[in-house]
C-alpha cells in the first residue's frame, strides 16, 4: 500500500519512512505543503500522513483543499500540537485521525491499517477471499490454513488486489503502489510478480484485462 508522508523534519521523516517501509508500505516523502498539494491533485495514495507546521502551505490548508475536491483518502495528522483545540481543528478540517509527537512507529502503523480497513468498509483485521486470508499486521498469508511465503512486493500486490476485490486496478496504480516514484523498474516486473502469485496461489483468481490492469475475484 502507498502512503504520502508530508513532514519537513529530515530526521523524523527519515525515521518514519524507514519504519513504514519495513512495515510493507511504499512511502513517498515530501517536505512542504505546496508539493504535497500538487501531488494530491495529480496522484493517488492509499493514505496520507500529514504534519501541520509545513513550509509553503500549512497542513490544514492542504487538508481543506483535499476535502474540498471531494478526495476521501484517509488522512492521519502527525503533529507536535497537542492542545485539544488543535486536535479538534484538524479533525473538523477532515482528518481521519490525529497522532501527537512523539509517537511509537508501531502505533502509527496500526492506526494506518485501521484507517485502511475503514476506507475499505471492513471491520475485520484480516482480508479474506474463500480459503485465502491475509493479515496486514503480521504480513502473513494463508491458503486453506497453510502459510504461503511471499516476497515483500508479492505481498504488497496481493494486499492491494485483495482489498479491491471485484474491481479492476490499473497497471499504473499497481506499479506506483509497490514501487513508488524513485524505483528503477524493469518493464515486465509487474507481470513477473503476478505470475509468481498465480504459481504460489493456484486456486486464487487474478484476471488480466489486457491494456487495462488486473482484477481479483
């Protein structure tokens, strides 16, 4: 899953990016509100982690513009501003959650997973399809009760497809979600991952819609 991190503190941003990446997220990191507003206009993310005290454009302004366009991407505010009034203002501006610095990276990951479940309309922590189960927290996949070993990008790809079961996900969306902006990627990399998933999960239906993308189920 792909998250936009908007944080101007280099040390904190680097730590958050490293921690979320270890948790299986593809992290795009921007350091000012102007760049974040532009990215949120032109690109698609599964979640946003947003600081408030940003250069060029305040975080609340970025958030209000985002919600004003009808964009419902889950947004978690990450801020040192811990006064009740600040938290209320952030939530009233359209944030889905508010976490005060300093914080624990495990808690940040858990809150993001909860926001994703809510966005997908699921209260259960596991994603299921028939005999297939995927646990985003432990990064464990089972088929008919047996553990299936997947590589990090295979897991990320399955997570995205399973979360969008029944809907077509474009090739570009999948590539952005598992690789991000800066990765150098072979042209057939996505097809290789899809092939590996089908081999490891032979009973799981992943449809190819040529020229469009892929569909789970």
